[in-house]
């Protein structure tokens, strides 16, 4: 198992470097610069700013300097927020984004797993078709459309929930979490249904039923562990996707998370903030993928045996 973890970590290193390299040079190939705007600055001011932020050096030398700072965990200063570093901005916006991502993940797991398990118990019936049709609609409905619809119905017409903000009121979290988690709940529903259908046809499940065990015991004690392996493998990139995909939702519901910094950085060509956000999320995706793989191996005895046999 430890060998497997080290092997996956070594695989993640070149992927991480590719993300850093491609993002670094694509940002600098984009038209304009961090100091260009509607009101043009004097050339001497631009030269002074470029010298201040090491933008007057060749691109390859800037890349080497960035890698050197990145190795120390330093994302550099922000061009859009003078006097503040990218590390400080990420630390300021991460709690709200992480909280939103956690709530959305709970919504996705709760709704998706329950729907998929219920659909798998009676395949090819109305109990299967109705939730899977709803899941397909959830997959096709983007968050930038679902969010305003939920605001219109539950916030404006019914006046049940607040339409913006992120305070101590529990109602502030419901609509953003539903908006962000609905699409992932749809994917989890289909994955859990497929995994459960495969497990429910196994011999040990038929043996458990032949012994007269109640259906709930068969499902929760014997089938769920193997049936949810595809869901566990999906949860790693899903949680990182919930964090990075919250940009639109944070904008719709005025949530003070990382989304506002990233969107403003894109408009203002804040190189270091764009790089810092991208690199930070890439690291999260790699970490959560590794964690999901470890949990999947732990849940699947066959994979553990294969790993032991490969030694």
C-alpha cells in the first residue's frame, strides 16, 4: 500500500509541473498586461512597475524565479491588491469557498447516493426511470442557470430563503449549496446506481438473501461497501471541482470566497493571482485524487490483493 502511495505521488509531480508551466506561459501570451487599462500610464511608470515585479526579465527567467518562489510556498505579490500577497488573498477567501464546497458535497452525497441506491433496487421500473431522468436533467442544467432559477422561486416568489450573502444564518447556505451540489448529485446518482446494480448480482448478495436477511441489512451491511466504490473514486476530483467550480455560484450569491479574486484577476490580468489560484486548485485536485484512490483500494479487496501480488 505504501508503495502504491509513493508511486501515485511520483506520478503527480510531472502533472503538477505541466499545469504550472502551461498556465505561466499562457497568461503571458494573453494580450495586454497587468498595468494596461482604460487610462494609459506613462512609459516610465510602466517600466518602473515592470522592474518592481520582475516583468522586465525574459520569460524563461521569470519562470525560473517563479518556480524558485513556488518551492518555498510563495505565490508572490498581487498586482491588483498592492501591499498584499497572493497567499494572503487565498487565505482570506478559502474559508468561505471551502465551507460552500463542503455543504455542496454533503448535498451531492446525500441526494446522489440515496437516489442511486433507491433506483438500483427496482431497475427498469418507474422507481428507476424517474430519479435517473431527474439526474440527467441535473447533469445538463448548468449552475449559472440553476442558481437564478432557485433564487427566483425560493427567494423572490416564495420568500423562503435569502438570495445573497454568507453570514451566520443557516438559510444563507441552502441555495448556494443546492446550486453547486445538484450537478454532482446527478453524477453520483448514476454512479451509485451502476455500482449497486453490479454488486446486487454477486453470489454473496444472493447468499445473504437466501439466508433470509432483511433487505435493509443486505443493502447497508453487504452491498453498499462495494457498490459505492465508483462514487468514492469520483469524490476526489469532485470535491476539488466543487471548490474550483464555486466561482460562478459565489458571484451569483455574493459569497466572499476565492471566486471573486480569481474573476477579478482574470479581468485585470493579475498574473500572480491567476497563477496562484490555478496552482492552488491543481494541488488540491491531485491531493484529493490520491486520497480517493487510497480509499478505493481500501474498500476493494481485489485491488489490495493485486497490489500485494505486484510486490
